[in-house]
């Protein structure tokens, strides 16, 4: 290979620390062309012959095309011409192109404020991407890096942004998300992004596609009455606890055997198993809280390997539902309280928790979590949550955590093995 075995004269520039290279002459070596194994090793083997130091490296592969950039200290003037010629010769030998630019120092310092912006689109259009980039620039942010997390079932990309505080950036971008037809999540960058976390989800219309009270009501022949009570609660005429008691009262006398039939009817949301399996493989703890019933959530906990589960409990006496619930009521405030309890038991700071839900009774929980995700929620919930997912696949939540599709597939492969 060109450059291998090249004898370096004693006049080579001595090794420098990163701090010492801040104003010294540097060369930006850019290699681009069809990707294949060995290109990175070959470039640095070639550069090693000239005793240069590596200041920075960036590499990206898109549709099989490689762009590799190496920022290196500049050798002595006597060697620079030889280095340039050798790099170009090596690049030609491996059917790549090379560009070498002279300059001084390292990359410019990044501004204060570090954020990660995750964008989900199906499709992700050039128009929406341009608008997002323009909005970031307008509030003083700089895009330092862009990385694709997934290409299906949605396109998910992550922007690393500096120069603007996270809350200011989130406010600016969330206002545009709906109009652009994308979902956007903005979180602070840092080690906590991939620290062990706790993910807590609502159940009805989030983890599962159904409303459990409606499944019970269908067996009791009181669907219309339950729907009327639900509508009254949505109009603000009843609070959650009142509506819960009113609806459960309609189930009085139902044979307890219906519990098994309801469990069989429950349909998981697409992507739910993948979400939980991947999170567990990556060391996350996962729980659910529900205004529904433990008769269903306990079964889900066992089937899915959940770490935590809490819901209301239907009272059963002599093999029949009494029309009452027993124990602690899980309502809007209760969900937030349980999130805090689960976090304490898991040993996870509240700032490193994620809550996912779709209804107004999830809002306290969503706001208490480090990241609150409104999943296919009503406008009032989407507006109040940190971010929203409007795709019918629950595993898209993974991308908001910076987890790539490749990691998801690796978890699936591990399970199959």
C-alpha cells in the first residue's frame, strides 16, 4: 500500500497535545467514494508514515458512499508535498478521491447549550427538514451532527445542536411540528441520555389498543351507558374518580369468568412487544400505570416481563363483580405519584424517567417525567407534553431515546437465538 514503509526524516514535527494544536497549522484530509472494508485503516496507515497527530475524525456512509474526514497536524514544509502526493496516490489505488485543505487549529468551539433533536417523519420531506434547520439557526443554534436512527417504519434522524438552551429550542421547534407533518423531541444532551432509565406507560389506548372498561361493558350489555358516563367525564361534568365508580357500578353482577375472556380480547398496540423487549435488553426498567384494572394489568405484567404495574382493582365476591373497586384509586394525580414511587424503587432519578400516555389523566405523569411522550393523543395532551408521537407504532418511542433501528434488530436477533 502506498505510504507503508515510508521513512520519516528526523525533522518531523513532534507530537502535540490537543490543547497545543488550537492555533497550529492543520490539514483537513477528505476521502470520498464507494465504501469498502479497509479504507479507514488504509488512510491512517498512509498518514502514519509522516508522524502526524490526529486532531479530529468524522466518517459517514450514505447509500454505500463513504465520506471520511481526518483533521491532522501539518508536517514540516519539507514533508507536506510528499504527504499530499502519497495520500492522492493511495486514494487513486483504492479507487477513491482525495481532497486536502490547509488551515489552522481545530473545529470552532461549540456554543453553550447542548441538545439532541429527534425528528420522526413518514415521509421526512426536504421541505420539513429545511424548515427545522432554519428554525434551529433562527434561535441561535448550530447543527453539529446529523445521524439517522431508523428508516422504517418511520424515518428518524437525530440532530446534535449547540449554542441554544434546550427549553428555548424545544419551544421553537414544537410550535412547527404539527404544521410540518413530523414529530419532534428535544432533550438535553449528556451522559444521562443513555443512562439506565425507567419507562412508565399508560395502558388503555397506549400499551394496548382497547379501553378495558368497554370490553367489560360489552359483556355486561351496558356499552351505551358506559359511553355516556365517559362522555360526561370528558365534558368535565364528572372527575375521573366519579366516572370510574359510575362505570364500574354498571358491571355489578357480572360473572368473574369474564375476566379471562377480556384478557383474551386485549390487543397489544403494534410495536409494543418490540418496545419492551428492546428496552429490557438495553437495561431499562419498564412499568405500567392504568385507570383500568389489575385483573388485566397483572396479566400484562406477567406476559411482557414488566417490572412494575399498578391499576384499580375490581372487587369480586362469591364469583361475581360487586360493581365496586377496592384499594388505592389510580387517577390523574395517582399516576404521577406512582411514577415517583416506581422511580424510587428502581433507583432511577426522576429526570431519567420517561412517561408515555394518551389522555388528559396522563398529563401529571407526563409532566413529572424527565421526558413525557404523548402517544396518538388529543391536541390538549400533545400541547402539554414534552413531545408527541403520532404514528401507530409504539416502538417509535425508542427513537426518541436515541436507540437506533439496528439496536432494535439486534435485540430481536438475540431473542431468536
